[in-house]
C-alpha cells in the first residue's frame, strides 16, 4: 500500500512539470485572447476609465497586426459583455486552443507603483509551456522600451491560467493607478505596440 501511494505521489508531482508541446503539424496555432472583465464587471477604474475598456482596446488591436500568418486569434469577447471566469476557459477548451492570453491592467493604492507583470499557472500540466511563453512575452514587452518597466514574471494562483486546458498567461500591462502607466495604456499608438509585441512573442514561442 505504501509503495502504491509512493508511485501515485510521484506521478502527481511529475504531472505538475509536464511539458505538452504544440502540434506544429497543424500548420497554424489557435490563440484565445481574453480581454479581462467586461459588462457588470468593469475591473479597475482610474480617472473615469474602466479597465475592461482598456483591456478590450488592446486585445482588439491584435486584429490589425499584419504578421500573424499561421496564428488564428479567437476572442472571448469583442464588446463590453460580461463572462464568468469559467466561460473564458471553456471557450479555450471548445476551440481547442494552443494558447490562452488574458489581458489585464493593474491597480494599487500607491500611485508610484508601476510596471507590467506576467503570471503563469502554479499547478496543472501546462506550467512549463506557460512559463516558456511568459518569458517570450516578457522579452518582447521589455524590447518595446515603453515608459512601463518590467515588474515581475512569476507563477500565481489564478482561475483562468490554472483551469485552462492549454498553456496560459495573464499579462497585467501596467498600473492604471500610476499616471504614467495610465497614459501609456490608453494611448492608441502604445496599444498597437502592445499588440505587435504579443504577436511577436507568439511567433517566437511556436518557432522555438
């Protein structure tokens, strides 16, 4: 009985670090882009601006990125509609997504705190691949050289990343509570740059 328990425990531990590679034979990668919040859940608010609107603007900017050949982008929402967290992961599962990216903005009581953060799951079968994509995304966002610095990239206990049946990350692109970050987050030019960086990171991820 003790031996059986040891084998079960070892299998459980191993599963947390399993790498499940992309099927590159498909010829394209399916990416679900989730604009966080929406509808009755506006998320953070600063100077009368709802996070849900900023998230959606940045997410939809990916539509105009020209270099997304081989990448099929599916949105969890395209308007100011409300979705439960499980609805977002269900969309990714139903579409057999290879990657899920949830776009958010942060907020804090101290206005001086700024920077972008990326979170990958801390449990499940997709930790390794999620962490790999998080590193690719971090590199591209840093390369943008925006006024928003890199704050952290780390694992976290978030429903969307932990419950997704594919590699998944949450990117908090900046703090709406910080005046400089907010100006960048609401700039159409910078939103386009964020979209470009996200697409480039996806291409890097699938080519490695």
